[in-house]
């Protein structure tokens, strides 16, 4: 239950400010953070010059991005990138790509939502195996699995831990794609919770 005057901020921002008072670093990320980390780690396979994938130099995504064989056609490259999560060298590759490609269009990377502070928090607090599970799920069905991720993420850098928070205001309910992501997180041990918000009645 939050003060009624905080409703003007919007429900996600109100919860963000409330949680920040409890410690940690809270960020509104929704679908942007995990997609961006995936896009940075796997930049090479995403933009690989596969036959028929690109027709002009200003194309922001491969033509076959949503095709069922998108990963299969680049399997060796994707395996190499995802393998960096197994030996914990993924941070080096992600940082290098962030520096080299900053500002270039990508179907996954949201540059304006990924300042270096958030990037470093994510790399220090998100376990590599949690990232790998998310990236593998994303590759199973890019069109449908790139949305539905929780609104907020809260980091505790001193402990190297985090949690994701899906925020729902009064009368709002979880959508199907959100339910699927929450079930996936629980199945694979990713910390996630749902925050149902109500506004306190105004004081007389």
C-alpha cells in the first residue's frame, strides 16, 4: 500500500522509489535489460552475413529473425557466444561489444535504457547461468519470448544478488506472456516476485 499522492508517478515508478528506500539499486527495465545483454553477447551471430539475411546496409535486423531456423543457420556462432557464459568470460565480450557498437541499431539492444552503471550492475549481480537460461529461452521463440519480462530489477551489489519485480496496479492482472516468464524464472531459480499495489485512502 502506497500513499495516494504517489499515483501521479505511475505505478512502476512509485514502486521503484519505495523499494529504493529499502536499499539496493532499483531500475525500471521491463523487456530491455535481458534483451540488450543478449544482443551484446550475440552481436556476431545476429548480424552474421547469412545468405538472404541482409539486403541493404541500413537494415537493422536480419530478414529471418523470426524464422524457425534462425538459430540453426548460425548454430556454431551462437554456441560460441553462449559458451562464454560457461567460463564466465561473457562480461569481457559484452563490454567490448558495448564500446565498439554503441549507438548502432539492433533488434535487441536498447542503448538509451542501458547506461554503463546499469550494465556493470547487471554483469556483477546476474549469475551467468541465469543469463544463459534466459537467452536460450529467447532463442526458442524470439517473437513471443522477448516480451513479458518483469518491470523492475533490484540489485544488491555488495552481496552480488538481485531480484526481479513485476508490478501490478489496482485492477491490473498478469498477462499470459508475463505468467510464462514468471513460471520460467521459478522453474530455473531466478528470483522473481509480483508486487500488487493499492493506494492508501487520503487522510481526512
